[in-house]
C-alpha cells in the first residue's frame, strides 16, 4: 500500500515537472495557446541589428515580436507576430527599425500608420472579409525602413567632412567671411554717405522754401493776371465792344484827316508874304491902339521892362 502511494507521488511529480517544462518552453518561445495571433511580413533594406524576438510596437505600445528574419539578395524579410487580434492598422502603414536610444540599444520594429481610422463595423485583420486595401490583414506585407542610429549619423558626418575637405570648403568659408567683413565696412560707409546726403537734401529743402513761397506768390499773381486777361478777352469778344472800337478808330481817322487839312491850310497862310505882312500890320496897329487907350498901364509896363533885374544897393539910414 505504501509502495503504491509512493509510486503515485513520484509519477505525479514527474508529470508536473514535464508540464511545467513544456509551459516554460512555450512561454520562452512566445507561444500562447489562449490568444489568436496574426502575422505581417516586412521588407527592410537593412535590418540594423534586428533579431528574433525583437519587440514590435505601435504608437509606443508593445503589440508583438519578431518571429523570424530571412536575408535575401535584395532585402531582409522579417515576419512580425502580432499578439493583439483586434489591432487595426489603417493603410498606408510603414515599419521602421528603431533603437532604444541614439547611442544604441536593443533594436525594435515600430509600426507607423498614417491612414484614417476605419469604422467600428469594419472587419478585423483575422476576418475572411478583411479589406486588404484599407487595413493590414493577416499575412499582409508592408514596406520598412531604418531609423538613424549613432553609427549612421557618424558615417554621414564623416562623408560630409571628407567632401568638405576635398572641395576645400574651409578656405572658401574663410574667404567668404572676409568678403562679408569688407562688404559690411562698405555698407557702413555707404550708410554714412547716405546720412550726409540726407542732411544736404534737408538743408537744400530749407533753402528752397523761400523760393517755393515766391513761386507760389508768383503763381497766384499769374492766376490773377490770367483772370484779368480772361476778363479783357471776354470783353473784347463782345460784339458791342468790337463795334465801339471800330467806331472810335473811324472817328480818330476822320479827326486826323481834318487836322491834316487844317495844318495844310495854316502852312499855306504862313507861306503867303502878303498875309504875313497884314498880320504884322494888324499887330502893330493894335499895339498903338492900346498905347493910346491905356497910356498909364503901358508906361508901367515899359518901366518894368526897363528896370534892372539885379538887386538894388541899400541906402544908408540918416
């Protein structure tokens, strides 16, 4: 009896050990009997340290692992095992190999989706009616790329430095800097000259103010004269005024003709000796007639005539 119990305990212990070992192996392999997993195939140009059992994340959340990696002549094909059966990845989707930090670390695959979120009634990735054009379905494939690492950044910087050294970029930069300094000095001189020019222009404007004032006054006077001239022109444009001017010119012409005629008659009379002798006789006769008629007045006039015009000497008082 005791032997049977002892054998049963040993048998149950061995069965428990085998079961625990199998469960541990399945756990290490990442196999879950209760969950529904699905896969995605990703093509990378460079795996960049990716390995089996590397983590797969979506928006920073762990959603699966890398189940296998296969290198081919054209690319590296990685199979991703997604543990969440309800995860929907709207297309377009890209897989990117990233490191834990820029300095290095374990590589992981990050799934990036840029498509709009599907409707809640949209079939999931495990459904037979899964829309491969809108979401990533089970067994689907996406394109992958590699995120920058410390090694790639260092390699790129080294290539840039080599190119700069080959093209003698540093001496060119020094020469360009010197040219910038010369240009800055010339610009400062130009600005100083511009300030002097502005000062001269300001002084010229101040000097031109009186001239502008006189010019404005002359313009105003010219406007007034133009107004008067317009008035005169308007008056001359009047038919009545033109008629009066014509009548005045005609009268002046007639008067001039008459004066010419009278002047001709006077010339004829003065050129006649007989007429002139008669005039002289009449003048002499009239003179004698006034002497006889007003002798006192004529005598006084003669005394005035005979009296010297200079100042007379003063007589001494008694």
